[in-house]
């Protein structure tokens, strides 16, 4: 691990118990990827595909850029739903993973 | 003659400024026009018609419509009759519906994707012209892609509910639009389910492709490059611009294309695709990839599942 002096908040992923330090101004998803952690599905990382949808259950997140309303409506955003690639931590926070990677090619649909 | 080639993609982006930086400085396109409604039109250096990508700022990412150019204006009337006889509604949109573009025949594929055909688009010429043309222009920039090459659409596939929009689109495109099948993926008992298909009108391995997934959507549009060294250079440019690369340079088994998958700043997937692959011909036998080898078909070197390839799209 390289030394990283940026101020950080603790991010907890409720389903997996994963806890990692995410820098201020860094997205929740980028922070997870940087540390080689898992828990939140990784997709386009640009606010478009929706697989990294999360719900902040405790603490606060700040929006870093535009997100596709196909995946998080304005109402949902007000209720704490977010795309992890476009929100960063504004305090220590806990989140539930909502987005789900689904099977393609018609394989494993019954699983 | 009917359909000549892919004409353009109209794409939704979340942030126009970021999108233009990507399509101009990373991909290497040229901005040719901005309409009164804010839509921006772009072309590649080796294309002679006015534009091949339309960017529209929106609250969602994804594709508005996909368009192909036909040879003759009368092809639009002939194809309208054939499409309607097949049982799909089709309408003529008048000249000027899109700037610099003649009348368009609009219909939805069985999957629901909005497809347009047109015969006329304003000619502006390539960046090297037609008299003693240089192999590439001095104002080439970014990855310097030659042209929009193909598009891949995600189509609902749910065998348990009897839904297979890949097979329905393939049947429609071959029987009505006169595409021919070059390659396919088949899954399930006895390979009875057509889970993906690649179809051509030109001599390249595909001008359109369909892959089965949980919902309809836009998988990617691809831009043509000459060679593997151009692919390496394109990846360098993506590194320089911090472009989100989905799949680093590799080769497809299917189409044999040399490839990079990456995302635009709104999460729409792009591809740079290099190499001839093979000469697509109507009498060339169709290549079939089976369920146990399908990932070798998609990414030939590793041959392992890359979940984002099939499950992340706009």
C-alpha cells in the first residue's frame, strides 16, 4: 500500500461487512477499487449503467457528477439512493448494495 | 441494393462538455455542427458524409436511434412495404427531420430498438479529399479513428418465458433487411437457443450485432482502426485521459477483431476495432460458438467470463 495523505472517511458495506477508507472528493466506488476491495458491483464507473446503485443507510454522501435517471430517480436520490461511482463520502457512512449484475446469454437465469 | 452500411448513432449523454472532450480528444472525431436544440453532430476523418454520431444531452444515458444508409431513395419505399408486410409498423419521416439528412424510414426492431434508414446525407468529403489523397490527414488527433464501424444492441433473452429478441431480430434483419449471418453463439440443450448473432451487409464481419441479456439496451458502438499498433496507441491516449477502460487491448474470437472496450463519460460503451477479421460473404459458412466456448469467442486470449461485457450497458 502506498502512503496516501488525503483526508478520508470510513465506508461500510452492510451486506459484506467490508469497511474501507474513501478519500474526500473520491467516489465511493473509486475508493473501493483503489484498495482492491469488493462488495459494490463495478460497471461503467461513469454514472450511466446503474450496477453500482447503493442506498446510504447512515452518514452522508456528496454528489460528484451527473447520474442516469434511468437508475436513480430524483425521489430515490432524496431517499438516500445513489450510484457509488458519482457520490463521495461527506462523513463516515454505511451503505446497502442495491444494484445487481444479472446473467446474460440466457445462462443461469434460474439461479 | 438496399442497405449500404451503418450511417450514424444518436446517443444520450449526461454532460455534453465531458462527452465532447471524449469524442473529440480521445476518439478523434470532428465536431461538424451544433443544432438549435443543442444536439451536436460529429464525424471521423475518413468519413465523407456529414456526420456519424449525434450527441443529445439527457437525464439518462443510452441510444436514441441507430441509422443505416441505403443506396437509392426508392429503397426506402421498397423496404417500407417489406417491413409492413412482415407485420412491423414503419413510417417515413420527412427530409430535414435531422439536419443535412434526407427523408428517413423509421421502424422498431422486434426488440424495440429504434432503427432509421436514409438514402441522403450531405456530402462533405474526407479530411484527405479525393485528389492524390494522403493516407492520413495532418489534423488527425486522439485515437484518430477512421469511421463508425458497427453497433451491438442488447436484446431481451429469457428462455424460461419464451422471450428471445436476439433470434427475432436476426430473423427480421436477414429476411426483410437482407443482412446475412456471419457468426452466432448458441446455448441450451442441443444449442437450441440463439443467444447472440453477428450480421453483415458489407464485407466486414459485422455491421450490426445482437447479444441476449436481461433487458434491451445499447451495448456499444465501434470505431475502426487499421492495426494492432493503432490499438496500443489508442489505449495510451485513454490512459492519458483517464478514460475508463472496460476490457484492455485483446482479440475477439468472434470476428477476429482487435479490440478495446471503454466507456464514454456517461457510461455508454465504445470500442476501437481493428483488423479485417475475415472477408464476410453471403456464401461463407456461418461460424457457430457453443456454450462451453462462448467466452473464448468473446475474448480469445483469456477465454474467461468478463461479467461487465454482457451485464453492464446503457
